């Protein structure tokens, strides 16, 4: 049995360009689907957040419309209720990535607010990347890569091929025009090679030990790929 670290947002909002706090958090499917894959394989999951705050779920991610119907939404909610680890997160500041076989970042707009500018998370990402152990990041989770800056000022993920929530998806979700910045644009500016797939379709990119997914539909396939890398 391996220990797998979920690094999750502590933020329940995303500040838009006009200063409005947009209610958010982590996206339920992006935690539930990988958790199910890892636990079914017999692995232990530990949740870490900045400050050890219980991660807030984006309530929109529990809606029937976001899950293809009420039945699927009910399954997501039930699975979430069974994830006791969410109620007892450790402080990200106390985490040693060397203690974990896999590091995984779910998305939701929350990481755009906190993990994108969190130097502690940045150091965790750099350590995980440099260790060669599997590192997974999905949807808006790649916002955290922006904080992974080495001492020479370069982004640790510059030159890596990455999937992330795209400008097209943000426009279709209705928030692009109100955002301070868009994830695809900011990653590209940092030197990350964003590989764009079809909106809302599963799209997973593997580059060395880094496994990334574009959107919620990519979270389960991403977790399966991380298991393959874990061996």
C-alpha cells in the first residue's frame, strides 16, 4: 500500500477582475474519481491544504447539471461523504513530499486564488517533480504550477507538456470575460507547453513523471495513469 498526497485548495472563492468573490472551492468529481481509483487499488490517501483548513467544495460541482443528471450527482455526493480524509487535512506547511509515493492536485477554481501564489505549494511541486515519483494535476489544479519557481526565477515546469482547463472551456463556462487572468494564457507565459484537447472531453498528457488532465472528465483517466506509473 502506498501513501498518496492530495494537495487541495483552502479557498472558498475566486476573486474576479471587478473584485467580486466568486464562490468556489475544489471540484467534487476531481477529488472523488481519483480517490475511488486509488482506494480501490488499496492505497492510502492523505489530504493537505494551506493552513490545514478543511477544503471547501464548489457547490456547483454537486449540481445535477454539472454531473449529467441527478442520479450521477447523488453518487458524487455520497462518495464525497465517504471521504473522511477531507475532514482531517494536514497542514501543507508540514508536508514532506518524500513521504508520499504520489502527489496529486485536484482542481476547481479555488487553486486560482490560493495555490497559484502559494510558495509552500510551489516547493512541494518542485520536490515532487524532481523526485521522479508520479505527480498528477487536473483541470484548474495546474494554476499551482505558477508558484513552482526555482531560485533562478524560472518555472520548474517550463518546457513540460501539460493539459489544463482551456480558454475555450472557461469561455463556455461563462467566467472568461470576468476573470483577472486565464489559466491557459498564464501557463503559456510561464513557458509551459499547454496541449489543448476538445472542450469537456477526457484529455490526459504525460510528460516524464508529470501527468495532467484538462477537465473533470479527465480526472479518472489521469488517476489510472498515475497508478500505471506507480506500478
